[in-house]
């Protein structure tokens, strides 16, 4: 899908059935080639998201609807406009930390639609490239 000159990539990651199988060079170095990941948590009461460096496990940017500055502005803390605001704020904070690309891999129980898609799309619309991996 191409939106505003940027691309949203969807790939399937192949999982090996044999855990003792030899790992390829790409599999061993993927964490270093795409070091930043987007983590999104959505509950019934609030939305939070963070950008984490895979290798050092440090959070570069964090945004959530529970924080005081965001809580006062929003009408509801768990609807789609709140998700769009979290994506926009996370993109701004990511740019301050020199993060211009990240990857998102969904959890098994999550579907890539609705609120999660709103957070990813908002971040994408605000100038951060996102690689979305769907299993």
C-alpha cells in the first residue's frame, strides 16, 4: 500500500519448525538492521505505545493516554481519536530521539485493524516509516 509517497510493507515471517536448524545471516542480523520496534498496548480504559531499541532494550519514545498532559486534552482515553493522538505524539518524540523508521510485529491475539491500525497509520502519516510484519 502506498500512501503520500511512503510505503507500508507487509511481509510474512517464516518460522522454523525445527528449533535446532541453522539460522541464516539475515535471521541473525535482522535485529541490527531494523533496530527499533513499535509496541502498542490497548485496554478498555487507555492506550499506550512505545518505541524500543531491540539490541539495548531501551525505550526511545513513550506515549500514553494516562499521562497528565494528554489526559486533559482528550474526551475519551480509549477511542480512535485518542489512538491518532498517541501516534502523532509518539512520532514527534521519536523524531527528537532521531528515530525515523520502526517495525511493528503484531501479537498473536491482536488483529491489525481498528485502534492498532490507527496508531500505526497516524505515526506513518506524521513522517515515520513503519514496516508492518503480519504473520
